[in-house]
C-alpha cells in the first residue's frame, strides 16, 4: 500500500517549553519550518527566547482548550510525557499525523508510573489506527538543563570510588539530545501509514562502569575505581543522598535499573529515520566542551 503524503502546514509542538520540545522548535526555526508551540505556561515559553505566540493548553485540563489549540493541525509533535497521548488523539483532527516521544522505560522489569504511562500512550496510539509513530529514546543526555550525565559527573566529583550494583556490568546506550531532535524531524518529514513504535538509541552501547569512566575522563576528573556493592545496600544508602546538602540525590528505582541491560539494535531506527546516531565519546565531548 502506498503511504499517505506528508501533510503540510505548521507543526504543532506539544510541550514546546520543555527540553526536547524547545530543542525541536529551535531545529524547526533553523530550517525555516513553521511551527506552533503548545504550552501550559506562556511565561515558560518566553523564557526559552524563541519567537512565536504559543497556544495555551493544559494536557491534564479541559479537553476543549486542547482541542482549540490543535484546531486545523496536520502534524503534531508530542514531546510531553507519553501518558498524554490519549488526550492528544482525542483533541487533534482525525487526519493529522502524530509523532511523539515515549521511553525505553517501557521495557523495565520494575514497572513504575513513568513506564506505565509510556505503555498506555503507546497502546492508545496503536489502538487508534492513526498515522504516526511513538519514538522510544534511551537515556537522553546533552539537553540544556538535563540531569542525567551532569548529575553523574557531580556525584563522581564527590566520590573517591564508584559504587555500582553488580559492578556496573549492565549495558547502557545513551542518546544525545541532538539525535533525539534529528529523530523527531525525520519522523515528521516522512509519511506514516498507520501507527508505529520505534526505539531510538545512541551509537555506543557499553557497560555502566565504562560509561562512568568515560564521563569522568571527559568531564576532567581522574579515574575512579569501581566498587561492586549489593543493590540492597545501595538502595539503603540512597536515602542518605536526599538529606546531605550539595549531594545529588539518587532514587532506589534508579539503582534497580542499573542492573538491567538497556542496549538496543539501532538498525530499525537507521532504516526508518535515515540517519546514524553519534557515538558516546563525541556526544560527551560536545556536552563537556573538551
């Protein structure tokens, strides 16, 4: 079956004042593609420094407000949490295409509200039969204000060793914000025949211990030896980080997920979206400016 043509008109960007949303709007602006930011708070949109008058809508608020914000939309880019996909599908025109962000948290063995919301959003898109795709990124780093790699670097500055459950042997495959943006742009540019789901990941899969060593090196720190620590002991110690001043906090759920492999085949992403992601060394060099 021949896929439908790519719809015209401006792109409605949901969550435009957030990290991924603002990055997408900057990319659309740079290439001269019209867009309409859809935000809950006009002041937060102004703080991005981006031009344009936003449409105001609260994704958890009155449905009529969101329906008015998306009136006439042909392409909707959802960069807010995937739990809001059902509301977007209900509010946007039936013929519009939806490109939205989920998360590889959907694969965790320890479900939580975040992962459950992603699963619900994907299910809503798949059940709708609508044209579009939900992109599931791995851990995102490199965005303005992100707290994944930067928080790890802050912890490493304070720790003489790196305590990791299982010795940090589980795999990670972080994706740079620039590649998340490239993925969104590519998905918006191509036609989708029905609903799809696609994992997007970085170009390097490595153990968490090697990831921590690379973060230390490229952030200008001396190497830290890795100390294997039982996950239960680390989860107990994690409570201490919540009360110590100046120490980035670590949640018990985060520690459990350090035991999971989070590496993915990127061939489907490269085939469907037409680009190869950057390697982790290049991405961290961009982040730390070295």
